[in-house]
C-alpha cells in the first residue's frame, strides 16, 4: 500500500508553505476516489469548498464544506469526492515536532472528525497565515499549533470521563440543529432542567454554553463566506443572527476583522 511522504496529497496543489517543520498547503481535489494509502505524518484536512468523504477500515465520514478531519499516520484510508469541485487546506507536521514540544503522541490516536468550534477558529487563523506568509507567520503558526494541541488534549481528557447521557445529545444539537437555540429549547429537547444545563455544560464543553454557541456560529460562517454566491445578509440569517451588526461584532471578536473584510481578504489573496 502506498505511503504518502511529507507534502504528498492526491489532487492539484494551489499553495504550500513550511513554517519551522509545520507544513500548510491548499489542494484542489481532482479524483473521484483515491487509492487506499497511509500518510507518513499526522495531518488535518479542512474542507474549504465542496463535499468529501474520508473512509478508513472502521468508518466512512462525510466531510462537507467547513469540516475538519484529523488523519492518524497509522491508519490506512482513502478519500472520495461527492461534488463537482472540492478543495481543502492541510496542516501536516512530523511526529518529531510533537516530541520536541513535549506533547504526548497519544493525543493524536485515532482519525476523527473534529467538531470543537474553538479548534475550527484556530484553523481559520492558520489558513489566514498560509495566505499571508509574512515575517510574522513562523511564530504565529507555532503558537496556533500549540493551542490546537492544548485544545485536543483537553478534549481527550473530557471524552475519557463518564459523561451524562444528555451531553452527547447537547453536542449534537449545538453542532447540527439549525433552530435558533435557547436554553429553554435545549432543556425541552434534552429533558434536562435549564439550570442544570447552564451549570454543567462548561464542564463538558470547556467553556460556557453561550460562548460555545457563539463560536459555533462563527465556525459555520467561515465556509459560507468562502462561497461567493451567498450574500452577507443571507449568511447572517442562515446563522441565526438577528441582524448583520450583531454578526459583525461576534465574528470580529474571534477573527479580528468583520465578515465583509474577511471575505475580501481571502478573495484578494487567492487572486494574487
């Protein structure tokens, strides 16, 4: 079975930059289906546009636009494309990088779809560094990757605990329910008292439920902003914001620019 070495992926490379051993790249996926293969190093795939599916010996995972998939170097897999066009952003690093930073390898065991919105926002900033690639990017990329490691480690510790059964239901609602979520709505759906949800959620989400919901909205906004067919007004209401000024404030608090500026920045850099 083929082993892909550092920087090797199926598809056409649009951009690639290395920062102190950490490789960031963007690819257009051209094949309807790849061969089974391994990767020499662990890597993340953030689907920027289109629909992909990642398949290993255990599970097939649908990865629509905005999905973040981690692939372990020990697991064989293949990818398939489920839309006419698809492209993605990759983060790859050598295992020796983890060892130098004192990060345990068991944090990276098991390929998985990453749902945590905090990690998604860190990847949005990584993608920005790939596009900028200036004198400050080396240190920025290293700091962002260390933050990703820290968040994944915390997530692994939480998952190792014996959580109440309603917690998984809560995460499902926060990730996939398109309703305008409220504490009363969550309480009715989960059959758990709203006070208990508000007090316990931070333990299982590593942040308050309000903060998680705001980050989740921004996470969903990023792939929508990369789609030029969608207006800012459409995106605002699709995400459940009451008005565009509210959307602007929340988005800017995480990515240091409003949605319109973010969209213009991405478009300008990609056209260079």
